[in-house]
């Protein structure tokens, strides 16, 4: 018997995923867990093909980042953040998937691994002095740990892929700043 209020279409992720019903408290809880215990965060990350919870998390983060970019940098960079977040995350996940041959699980698990660090990076990317450290930490270290734990590949291979992700994130944000 299902719990009251839940149907099979209710968006519920695993214990490490973003809770759609409590977006702000879940955001803070996920940030704390991802920063304090990244290896454990990625160990319990579900490897299921349901992408609703991470996709809504990425949408929430991109809207929050776009509002912050709008306040500091203008409407065009904010619009670019909104429009490029989804395709950019798929592009980065595709690069990581191609760069990690022999790893377990497929594109969806790789994309899930990238979404959470990318969302937190987006919310800090509007502050110019924090762009490089945020890209290094969220795009470099956390993506490396995530690929290592989720795809079950050697850490050196994961670190090389994560370095590419961090570089592309930083170059992309700096390019968006050039537009403003």
C-alpha cells in the first residue's frame, strides 16, 4: 500500500538527492553533505534512470543563479545562464562519459554525478573572486570524487576528466562575463 499523498509519479529521489517539496532546506542540506562528506554523498547517489529530481535541482539552481547574475551583471548573462545550463550539463556529462571508458553505469549516472556540483557552482559563479576557487572545488575535486565513486574508475582517470570539467566551467563563466 502506498503512503498517503504519494503516487508512482511523485518525484522522490534517494536519500542523497534534492527534495522537491522542500527546495531551500534541501539545498542547504545537500550543500553541507556534499562539502563535508563528498565520498559518502556519491556512494549513496542513486544510479537509476529517473532524472526528475536532479533535473529540477539543476533548474532551481540555474534560476537562482540567473537572478543573482541579473542583479550584478545584467540581463544578457542571466539569460545565457538560464539557456545554457541544461545543454551545458549534458555536454559535460557526455565528455565525462567518453573520457571514462570501462566505467560502470551509463550516461544518466554520469549526468547525475555532474548535476549536483554544477548546480552549486552556478549559485556561486556570479561572484567574480569566487569563480576560480568554486570551479576548482565543485568542478574539479567534487566531480573527480563523484566519477570515481559512481563510475567506479581509477581516481587518476576521474581527476583528469574533472580537471577538464573545471577548466570548461571557468572558461564558460569568464566568457559569459565578457558578454556583459
